[in-house]
């Protein structure tokens, strides 16, 4: 079994100011407030800082590993642990943060694929030194089954959860490309 040590950080820029948002803890508690995503100065773990108001002098810090989800402004991120992304491979990802692209009958998440298959993440400020950044999409159905949509198997992977040809014909006569997946899933969720 291949083990890949992965820590996916979000694509958002780390700001010195907290932004409107929320967190959902692993226990299911919803906490709204002003959110700041950052790396802990002392031990380097990733955390989300929650401020009750912009003048809060004692914000609460939550390590991202204690969260199910968090949102900052319009961006929402789901945190998944102990994830096997491919049906055919024993690749194991202990921790990954996925950007929520669409929710409904099918959930669509995205993450970065850097220089081929590399689940390492950019630094929270977006600077990473990698030459190429390619988006990878992950689908999740109502039962919680997840599947990475691979570029070379896009139609087969989409067919796993929906009738790709049926929806592709309804949306357009053109052949879909990988970058068109969010539009297809959004259309599917509206039906």
C-alpha cells in the first residue's frame, strides 16, 4: 500500500485581517464569526482563528484537524481524513482540505494537483515555487462515496455517479473538457 503524506492547504491567501465566515467542528458545532486561516507560529500546524467581533482580544484557535469544514467569505473548504482517492490504487491520504465547488445531489470539490500527482500543498499565502498548478475535481454522492475525476477517465468517472452523455447533450452539443465539470455538476444539481 502506498502512503502519501499529504497536507492540503487551502488556495486562499492568508490575510492579516479576519474575514466573515464560519467553522464546523468534528463534533458538529457551528461557530460563526470572523475567520483567519494561518500556520501556528510555535509548532507549524494549520489552524483557523475565530474572532467573535473584529475587536475580539481573545480569538479562539482551532487546528484544522479538529474541523469538518470552514468558510471564509465566499470560499468553503471541507476537511477529509483517511481518504482513498482512487478505486484501483491503494493510495492513502491521511488529511486533505478540499474547496467546495458545488453542493446538491452531487457534491463537487476541487484541489490542486501540482507537477503531476503530488498532493503537497502550496503555502497558505499562495507562494509555493511549483511551476504548474492543475485543478483536480472530486465528486461525492449522497451516500458519501467519493471519486477523483481523472483526466484520462473523465467520462467513465462521471458515469459512475450520473449519466454523463444524457447531461452533456442537454447542456450543449460540444464535447466537454475537464474544466467544464463544475458547469455540468451545477446543471445536474439543478435538475
